C-alpha cells in the first residue's frame, strides 16, 4: 500500500490525518511524526526556527521506518515565511535528509490552486495580518492573484486547534471575496477535514484547507489519483502532477 509521511509541528489538528486516511478509503497510509516546534507563535522569527532544517530532519528517520515513500512538511506558515526561494531550499534539504521526494503545505496550496484552474483567490487566515501577508507574497510568486487577505490575529496553534465547525465556517465567510474563484484557509492547526462539504456549500466555490491540500500534495508526489468528493472540489480533480 502506498504511504505518504507527514512532519507535523506540535499538537493541534493532527487528528485530521487519520480522518483523511479513512475518507480516502484506506487506499493509502498517512503516517505522521510530530516535530519540536520550539515556541508556539505565529511570529516570523519563531516560524523561521520552527521550520529549520535541523528540526525537520529529526523526524525523517521515523517516517522512513514507517514506510513513507514521500514526505510533506505539514506546516504552511513555517514554510512560506522563508519566501519562494527559501521554501524551495527547505524542501530540497528535507528531500536530501529523507532520501525521498518532499514538499510542504505552502507548495501544496500553490499546486492545488493551479489544479483547480483558479486565477484569483482569497486568503482567510488564522494568523496575524503581517504573517498572512507573507502567504500572499508567496502565492504571488507562484503566479496566483490574491484579491483579498484577511488575518485573524491568532498567535498560537494551540488556540487555533480548539476551533470547531462554527469558527471554521465563520472565518471562511469573513475571508471570502466576490472576485475570488477559491478561498484558502492556510493553517494546519485548524481542524477542517470534517467540514469541507459544508465549507464549499456555504461559499459556493472551491475551498482549500491546509490539511486537505497537504494530503493531496503527498498523493501528487506519488503520482496517485484518488477521487473523494467528501474532501471537496480538489479531490474531484486529478492528484497526478
């Protein structure tokens, strides 16, 4: 059975991954290893340390023991804060450390937007505004037009991890924009796996969430196609890259 491994920072919404594995029908294994995050803060200096090569490399041996054939750094903020070139270098270093194809959630969003054929997107972020603007700049480097960026000012992943369905729907509604062809919720600390049909029904357009696109990206690395409408419009499209 195919296996994609994930390096997940700390503890917040990691239970999305067994849920996603179940929704995919058990056709792929999604082992997850927690990384040491240092300080839990959506602040640029803390995020740069959180995504450092040494912290990521520390988790790859366990993923390989668990049979991972590709690895994804399951964190958006601690990848896009490195900038477009820096995020590429982060993934290159991770790939070398693991001896496997590698990516990150930031690149997952860039690739997923392209797969949907969306030209204009809105960002509905949990982060403070200054951190959310780094994600906007990252997507611009990927060739995506961001028509609206909304930050929510939440500092810690621990707080985000306590949010339920109503908070998730509320942030998506607040961050939507009439000109956006898709809405992006870029925090892997946010529980969204159970809410994707409700999100897309509420907004009437594709919604991309961090844990959803992270798993999709892992499948893309393995050149696997798995259709799963319960995981939103993205999973009605090909996962083959």
